[in-house]
C-alpha cells in the first residue's frame, strides 16, 4: 500500500508541532520558504492573497499548501497580526548538513497582537500593550507591558467596569487571563474587539522576580506572573529589557472614563475616527517617537500634584523665553532615534548593525543637549542636564566596532570596521591578496595563451574558473587546463594553481563571515548589558521632548500660563478658546468666550439654538482643564483653575451598539456615573441631558439631576439644554446661573453670534435651524403653525371646544391638495443653483462648524 502524504516524516513532524499551536498560523520553514498547510494554507491564501497549491498533487490525499519567502515573511506576518491572528514561527534548529534523517524544527517565537516587536513608522508614536487581568478576592488586578519598550505597570480596580475602561484607555491589543475571570467577563473583553488569550502555565522565572521587585500587592503580583509567564512562553528567549513594574492607582490622576476622552476628542476625532482634529494632534510637536508616546500617556493621565504641574509649567516658560536654546535642542532631538525600542531590539537579540549605528548617532547628540540644559536658568532643566548619561563607553564601543555603512544582514559580512579585530583583518587581507593574485593570473594567462578575451570569474556554485570563448578554444593549453563547465558560447576551465588559491580564498571568506558574526554578537551583548542606562536616558529625553513641544504650541498659539490651586474651586477663564477649532479656522476667526464660576456659582445652565456653539463652549473648558493638568499653557487671556479630580461628560447622541443600549440608556448611565462618583472637586459637562425620552420625562429628569448636583454634589457643572422650563431653576437654586449663546434674527434670517451672554435665551430657534438645514418651506411653515398652537396651549389660549386635530395644521396636510412643484426653469438661475447645492450636501458628514460656514455662504449668495 503506497504511503500517504500525511504519513511522510515531514508531515508527521509538522502535525506534531501544529498540535500545540491550534490557535495560530504555523509558518513552517523549508529551505528559503515558510510553508503553510491544511486549514492554515486555505485561510492564509485568502487573507494574504497567496496562490493555493497542494503538496504531492498525485497522492491520494494531496494537502493544501501555500508559502512565502523567508526574507519577505515579516510583511505577511504583520498583515495577519493586524487582522487579529497569531503566528507561530517554526525554524530549522540544526544544520541540515549534520542532520540524520529529518532536520529538527521548533517554534522559536509565537507572535501575537500584544507581542509585536517590529513597529513601522506609522505606529512609532503608539504603544503596543499586552494586558493581564485576574480577580483577587473581591477586586480585579491588572498588569500591562509594551514588549517593544520594556515598560511594565500594575494596578488594582474595584469593578469590572473600571477594568473595561482601563483596557479601552490603554488601547490594549491583547488580554491574557487565567481561570479566575468569569465567562461573562471573557465575552465582554472579546466584544470590545480585543484578542483574549489564556495562560494556565505560570512560571517562577528570574524575569518575574526582577520585574516584581517593587510590587507588594498580592493581586498585582498574580497579574504580573500571568503576564511574564505568557511573554516567556510566546517569545522563548530572555526578556532582560523588561523594567521593574511600577504600581499606580487610577485616583492618583485626573480621572476620565473612555467616553469622556472620546467626547473631548483627546485622541480620535468623533467625525473621522482619525488623529487629525484632536488635542493630541494639536499638541504633538515632539521630535522623537518616545516623546510622542509619552505625550499620549500624559494626556491619558493628567496630574493632580500641584508641585509637579508647577515644575512642568516653569520648564515650558523658560523654553518659551529662550528661543535659540530651544532651537538647538530641537535640532539635536531630531537626530535621536527611538532609544526605548532600540534597547528592546538589542536585548531581544533582533538588532542588526544599523540599529547599533542608530544608537550611536542618537547618543552622540547627548553632549549638545546636556550643555544647553546646564546653561538654562531653571533648576529642573539644569538638574536634567547634569543627570543625562552620555553613555561614552557605549559610544566608543560602537564607534570602534561597527561600520557606518553596515548592511541590513548581520551574516553577510562588512559589519565590523577594519582595525577592530586582528584575526578578521588577516582574513580580509587574504581575500584582498587573493583577488590581486587572480587579476595577475588572468593577465599572465592572456599573455601565455594569446587569448585576449580570457577572464577569471567566480560563482557560488562552481567556484573560481577561467572562461574562454568557443572561438578561442583551439588556443587552450590542454596540458594545464581542465574543463569545468560548458556554456553555450564558452568553456570554463580550472588549473591546479587556481584550485589551490580558490581553497585559500574561500576558506578566508567563510572564516571571515563566521568571525564577523561572532564579533557582532559580542558587541551587541556588551551593549545589551547597558539596557537599563539606555532606558533611563530614553525617559529623560522623552520628557524634555514633550515639554519643548508644549513651549512650541504655547508660543505659536499665544497661550497663557494657568494659575492652579488645590485650595480654591473658583474658575476664571478670560476669553478662552477651543484650541483645536481655533487651529482649523482662519486667523482671528474664532470668537473667544469666558467661563467665570466663583464660589457663588457651581452650575451654568446654558441655553441657545442648535449649532450656536454650546457644545464647543463646554468642550473648550474641558480641554483647557486637561491642558492645564498636563503642564501645558492654555488658550486664554487669563486662566485661574482648581485642580479637578475627575471630568464627566455627556456630549452628543450615540447608541452603544455592542451592549445593545439606546442613546437614552447611554445618557442615563453616564449621568449616573457622575452622580455616584463625582465630588465637589469634579467637572461635569452635560449637553442636552434628557432629550432621549418624552419631553416631560426629559424635563423632570434634567430638573432632578440639576437639583441633585446643586444640593448634594457641589461640582462645577456646565449644563446645556433646550428645555426653557429649566431656566426657572435660577429663581430657587442659589448657585445656578443662566447663560445663553447669542443669536439674532435679521429679515427672517438667523444670525449666530457665538458669544456667551448672561441670562436665558429668549427662544430655541429650532425651526430657524431647520430652515438653514434646507427642509422644504411647506414643512417649516407647518411646524411654525404647530408651534404657535402648542405655545398658545401652554398659555391657556387653545379653544378647548375644537378637536386638537382641527387646531394643528400638521394633521391637515393629508387633506390639503399638494401644490404643484415648481419646475427648474421657473426659478431664477441663482435660486436653482442654491437648491442644487442644498440637495447635494450630506449634512451627516459635516461638523456643526462646517455646516454653519456653508449656511453662511448660502445666505450671502441670496443677499
């Protein structure tokens, strides 16, 4: 009976290895290719757009198969990881020349979304977090790491909602759990679109003991062990670059849940889901990748510590005042590569010669940075300069050992500089002398044979040879030349002398390549021993980079230094601006507004028409607070602020599709979060709360929430509403004030003033905004008639003897004959053009500001 394909030794080996990696694509190395078989091949060919073929097609059970070249594998791996899959890399772990039977193969690394080491330019300023979560008694413990930088942090959280919020804030790519979490918790994590992995084999490793040195909480230690064990089991190598874990508490920082950060558009635009148009986009003037990552971390966790904030502000002020020194720092920082990830690759054993040259070029900038900082008149900067480690020993080692023109590959030679190793220089000399000897031999043979076209060549298969064209074969001295290879137009020969010289040259080349690789690994290991120093330097450079970026943004935007206090809750922002909206508008187009809330005012009740700027005003204050509490200057003429402990938001209407919750349910949950967890030191930004239900329900709930905040919470609150009935609360709530965003009517047109004024708005202008949005005149006119009836009803003017359907024109539309539609040729060309523009505009893709500008253009075209 013939052997089936599945019974071959190679497939037996493959299936035995695949058994332990059922949830991953197995990249099985055969020669110069990684091959995928069976289901991996079928699915992989679809995802990677590869040609699907079969192994041993003539067999009774051909196996589906596809493959990728080993030198191009990283691109394919990246695609699979980005799509949320794992990839197991299976390599030959013995020399095929020495193997008896099947070459031994093993999985040398399991790559997962949370353990990607190779980061491209587009993700250089983003962390790639892997997070471990477990339950300890009644609380949850969390530990996370960025394998590319070695950062490790731990915390404990009271509820699973806090866990979910932290996972979203970290934008973690993968969560590792043990059997302490419930299946419901597993489902919730997977519903967030995060890969869930389980790790039941905990190892008591040296890496764990090093990382856990400063960790004392039993729950955090348990989460750390899950994390480190998973990293060791997937990466299968030393993880010496992992830093000691830092424990933190979420209440050590200004707390904002994921919804608040989304509403304030700190990292992602609500309209485009992109970075552009966010606070991060505005503030990021960093010159290094590690500075960009640190800025995002600061925005994620603004400070509560007044001393630390004043220290950051002082540095920003000095850098603003010293333009030329700042410019020198920026020029030096631009030449600093990603020290954190370079250190990670070096420690990981994946760094090549170019990585070491990048490290050399980076630390060569430190003396310049150090000198500038020590000369600046600010203690924090001076100390930072004094503390900078120039890594002179590392610089000297790399400078002496690694060639600046080193190739990408570390196994092909030309990595080590001449003069670094005597034996290597001798091998290279032998190769150089050999090449000279070959040139001399070729000249001598041409002279001896009279064959002017004779040449000496080399290829990797046949070695060295003498090549003679067919036309000159008759001149070949057959007593000395031995035929080696026949070509179409020439013959190749070898002589005893050439054969001996070939052995010497090839031996020198082989030994040179082996020695050069060995020397490179030794140099890399010596640099690896300094990983901690490189990481410390990276942190200092990143901090400096973020602060110089604050100086650049603050100077360009004419921002002011905010006065912060933990003693007072007064807010005084004079002529504040929304930093992002101001940036995208033409110069001087943004209309500033003040926020003044002294001890006698805790709540501003904001009324005014849609699109007038209420939401922008609220976001403006939220962003100013965040900027102040990360140490940046703020867009205003003057700013005095308390240090807030939390920001709660309810801005915009959105369903939570994952949880199957309506807009109104989301509104109530966010309001509940604020009422339960807010304090008098919190900031509440509530926009149109209660609109998701019937009018009277909405008014009742909004009223009750405002009164609760006023009487029990005492938090500074901006509350915008269209329920004009709520403005009467100012009569009995001492710490509530009415303000409104101004608008006026001119010749039946609504003009937005975008200016905050005292007192309530006179009306909502909803029908006017509907007109601006382009609703047909028939609809807006009927709406106006219905509104008149309803307003009359509220004043007791409705004729109760007539049915309501007879008083409301809305119900008479069906009975009225439809007016004939005007044909395009009956309308003036200008009006028809405007109608076409209105019809062709997709309002859902416009921001309120864009819609306002467009409407303004339409109005001007009709004047």
